[in-house]
C-alpha cells in the first residue's frame, strides 16, 4: 500500500525530539524522505527545560530509517539562515526534490510580564519568528523549482490564536507566526504552495521537563486569576506529539488540497474557552 506522501521530501526543523520527531516519523511512514535539523545542543539560558542532544537527533534518524525511508539529519540553529540554506541544498541534491516544510523549532519561556528582559524577548523572537522565516526562505524556492506545488506548515500555538499568560514574548512570537503563514500563503499560492499554521494546546514533550513546571507555577503566583485560561472543552488537557502529527501530516497531504492561509487548532477546544 502506498502512503499519502509517497515520493515526497519534507524539511523539518526541531526534529530531534517531541513534536518535530513525531512529524518526521509520521511523514516517513506515509512515504516521505526527510531533511531534519535541530540545534541538538544548549538552548538560551532563559529556557527552563532540558536541551535536546545529538543522541536525541540520532534516535530520530533511527526511527525514520526503521520505516524504510531516507533521512539527512544535521545539527543546525534556525537562527543561521546560511546554514539552513546549505542543509536544504544538500538535501535536495541527495533526495531529489522538496515538497513539504514544517517550521517546528521553537522555545517557550514562562515569565511574568515584568520579568521579561530585552535579552529574553530577543531570544524568543529570534528563534520563534526569525527562525521560522529563515526556515521558509531556505526551502520555498526549492519547492517552486520542483514545479509540483507543495505544503508549508508553520507550528504556532494556542498562544498564537488566543494567548498564553505569563509569556508576552511567546504569545507575540506565535501570533507573528500565524500572520507569517497567511502572508506567505498569499504570495506562494500562485505556485500551488499552501501555507497554514497549526496551533497546539499543551503537548506532552520535553518542553515540559526540567524546571518548566516549577517556572510556570512561579509565574502563575503573580496572578492566579489567569490560571484557567487554557482550560479545554474535551476531558484531557494535553495531546500527544503523534496527535499533532496527524494534523500536520494531513496538511502536508493532498487531502487538504484546498486549505491554505488557515489556522488549525489542535487544542482540545482551549482557545475558545
Ligand atoms: N509542548 C507544548 O505544549 C507546545 C504547545 C504549543 C506549541 N508548541 C510548539 O511546538 C513546537 C515544538 O515544540 P515541542 O513541544 O516538541 O518542544 P521540544 O522542546 O521538545 O522540541 C523543540 C525542538 O526544537 C529545537 N530547537 C529549539 N531552538 C532551536 C534552534 N534555535 N534551532 C534549531 N532547533 C531548535 C529543540 O532543540 C527541540 O529539539 C515549538 O514551536 C513549540 O513552541 C509546543
């Protein structure tokens, strides 16, 4: 049986673990070859959870190869445009084409509004916004050159549809990502390239590791009234990475062929609460 992404190539950032790994494995199972990047190293010091490692990225490679598909993985920072460009060019050289981009790398830093500094604001914006733009710009013209159209998926957040309290920088960055998706969708549409943003609620990933839960708790104490803002309608609060991958894979596939410039929540209803 052939998969829904048979013969296609996907460029995925933040692929060492969490949702990025789930997207890589899921798309490979559907027949895609993968170009994967991750910083696979120390995140900015304002990030309270554990950083991904080269071993994490190697595990993604192992899982993708176990599906029988090919993967080119490298340690790269999405803030380095030239580095991403080289990765994409090498990947297209080896795998023959590019059809799908998933701009997934991002950081999240819980801080009350008056604890955010110019440095932490810049860290979040540079990775989540400029890094996302770099990712699209490193690959979009390779998709155009292929002449078959394609799908670009930008990973925003529930914070990019509603907001996430105690994260002015993160909320700002994820709204920017949603606007970026719409703006790219307008101009890339004539090349049959669709661009959409995905807005997960809480997801069980290593973003919740280390000091993250305690850091959220400390920020929450500054204004407990806001604690219920991410309440879901459905019984469960958090999704699994593979459940977000279901939506991302659908956006990558022809089943969503008429959907572009859309914001797709995967949030158990929390953005409407
Ligand atoms: N986990 C959640 O609750 C949640 C909710 C909504 C949205 N998101 C978003 O989903 C995306 C994936 O997050 P996740 O939950 O899998 O977290 P994660 O921390 O497990 O994975 C993110 C990956 O991105 C990589 N990364 C970070 N900065 C990078 C950089 N500068 N260059 C290259 N790689 C970099 C990390 O090393 C990591 O492997 C992020 O954009 C995040 O903001 C997460």
